[in-house]
């Protein structure tokens, strides 16, 4: 899963370089979401977070 997200982040970065202004906001939002998901997965794998819900 992590590798797929890393690939997705890189692809979105490449798309962002060539995006027109209308597409830019959407790609930036998708990139931000993918980066957040990747950060959460990496933190979980490293044991920095608890995968169990807080309740």
C-alpha cells in the first residue's frame, strides 16, 4: 500500500508541473490528501501511532 501511495504522490507532482490553472487546484488537493495518507501509513508502520481507535 505504501509503495502505491508513493507512486501516486510522484505522479501527482508530475501532473502538477504541467497543469493549467483550472486543474491545478484539484491536483493540489489530491496531492495533499495522498501525502497525508502516506504520512499516516508510514507513522503507523513505524509504531508512531496506535492503529486502534481512541475509544
